[in-house]
């Protein structure tokens, strides 16, 4: 490979400086959800506000544009210098340019205001959720919705204001595309839920008092089994499980260890967050400081967590190997329960109130509900004060149950408090991407079930790193899926998977 021009090398150095600031902000967010004392919120809000403002100023700085201008036309986005640059380096320049153009649309003061409001709103949400008090949260959520509408206006859109917010999490995705995908998926899921819900099982053995240290030991064993780079991650406890990547060598995850629900409340959640973490660890550090060493989209990110939690972690071959370990560690719950009974129990389809604990069939209905609500909030057809009522109506229609309290209803998720409007569809897209990746991988390895039953997981991790992780943002989500699977994104793979497994 030829030596890249000096402007590109200087651009990488600038990118590394900006990414370092972003990683510090990420670390502060992680700390706020784990170890920060409650009274530290005021200072943390100022810290986040300052950092977000500094990052924005760096991304929109004249110095960054001066480094970009010899390589790409700032107005048209057309590369003007490619000699000595690899395909990845050329892609990084285009992505930098796109980030600068988008960032310049957001005024400095707005970025500061949004960051400060989000940090404060999260703290209010936490207290409101504990008390199941939506009216306390209402004015703060109204502010975040208003700021998100402003954000959409600043970013710009052609057809729907929600498109502008959606693009921040799923590049090039549109409301029109989501509406079409979900229109084919929602009635199928509602019908399948009704058919599967007729099955009843005694699943009491899944619940109880579990030794926390043994649970944590199993968590780390699972993370090691799926290919985690030891010494490059942390697993801690928080109110809401999550994963963030500061760098491929520093991944932070949390779980709910203090729970009486060992599988859905912990082990499957750890596989879920572990999927996110594997993606972060699989990014190519050769391109650190460039967009090629950043995840592509939240939908692709979610596909990695769903792949491990559901397509692997809820499969029979996986538990043929790992179930004896569960029986050994918690004999009082599992020693007398046959594997097939255990397998059926962890895949029981039963409408539930909490999204993160939902089964494979009903989970996407929880997300589609949220998508419909936030799309209506951004377009102005739904008032914030009406969220609890509309939420409960949709829960009744889609899942046949109604939340008794706001804590189990519209206050259960942290996303709106952070101002993450446009994020929720990523969860359904993650299921669709994961199903398509899983279908292709199984076609590539016809003996995959036998390998899983022997505890061999590395071939799956290797395939994902080769076809998904290492590319970072080089391709669009649609292009990545086409390259990895040979087909454009379709809901048919997910529907086929659910039909074969549950009917």
C-alpha cells in the first residue's frame, strides 16, 4: 500500500483526538449509570455539557475542514485526491465529511442545551419510574420532545421529520421503509402470539434466590465462551442493562445480577450485551480515530446482541452443552428438570409488560408500539400527556394486556429521557438483520447445530467478525447486509425462523 498523503495522516490524528473526547463522554455516561453518587448529578451535567460542546466545536472546526478540503470537495462531497489511499481510507474521508456536514447544522448552543437537558431528564426519569409517577416526568419529557423536534428541523428532511432522527441511528433508513417492513411483520406477530400463547408450562424452577457470585461466574464463563477478549471489558450492575464501547480494548457492560429471574433477568441479558460487546471488540483498531473503527448503526449493533441472545442463547444445541453447568451450579432449581422442559420454558411465548424480558415473538411488538408513539410525537399528532393512555391502548390491542402502573408501562425505558428518538426501530431491525445473518451462517456451516452442542462457538464469532464487525462504517447497512448474505434486507427470514421454531 502506498503511503497516505500528509493531509490524511493529519486527519487521522485529529480524528483520534475527537474520538478520545467521545470516549471520555461515554465513560462519564457509564459511570452515571453505575457508580456515580446521586448527588454528583449536578457536576456530571456540567461535565457532559462541556464535553459535548467541545466535541461539536472540534467536529465543526476550521482546522478539521482545512485537513479535509485537499481530499474532498466540501460542497459536493466528491473525493478530489485518491492517490495512495486505500478503499477504507477513501471511505473514511467520505464519512468524516458527512459527519462535519451534519454537525454544522446543529448550533453550538443547541448541542449544549440538549446534552444538559438529557442528563437532567434521566435523573428525573429514574425517580419517576421508582414512584410510577408520570406527571413528575411529563414536563421534562415535553422538553426533550420539543428539543428533538428542533433537532430534526436543524438536520433537515424531505418527507418526514422522524427521518432526520432515524438517520442518526440507522443511516439511510426512512419512515416509508419502516412502515412497509412493520406492516408485513406486525399482523404476523400478533397472530403467532395468539397461537403460541395457548401453550402453558410450569416454569417456577426458573425463579428463585440465586447466589450472586455463582451468577457472575457463569456470566464471565459465557462471555469467554463466545469469544470475549479478557482484560478488555468490565461487567457491572445497573438499573437498565447496557453496553458501551470506549475502544475495542475497553468495553463496558452491565447486567441485573440482583434478580430472581436467572435466565431472562441475567444470563440471556449478558449474552445480549455480550453480543454488543463482541461487535465493539471486533472493530478494526488499524483505523482507530477514523469512522472505520466505529460501529455502523444501532440496527446492526442490535443484530449482534439478538444473534447471541436469541438465535444462539435460546437454541437447543447451545443448552445441550451449557445446561449441565447450570444444573451443577443451581441443583435446587434445575437438577430434576429435563433439558427439553428447560428449553421449552425459556422459549415460552407469553405476552408480558416489560420489553427487555419479552420473548422472541412478542418483543418486536413492544418495539413497534414505541416506534408508532415516538413517530407521532415528532410529527405532532400525539401530545406527550396522552402517552400513558395511548401506550395502554396499544398494549391491549397488540398483546392483550394492560400495564397496571406507569412503571410497567411508558416509564420502563430510559431512551426518551436521553432524547434518543429514532433509536427504538433499531431493535426490530436488529431482529431482521440477525435472522438474515443467522440463515446465511447456517447455510455456510450445515453442521452448526452439532458444533454448538459441543460448545464450539468460535466459528460463529469468526464469521461475524469477517462479514460484519471489521468493516465498521465502511458500507451502509443495506450494502453490508447484501455483501454478507447476498440479499437485501427482508422480514421473511425472521418470519421463517419464528414459524419453524414456534409452529
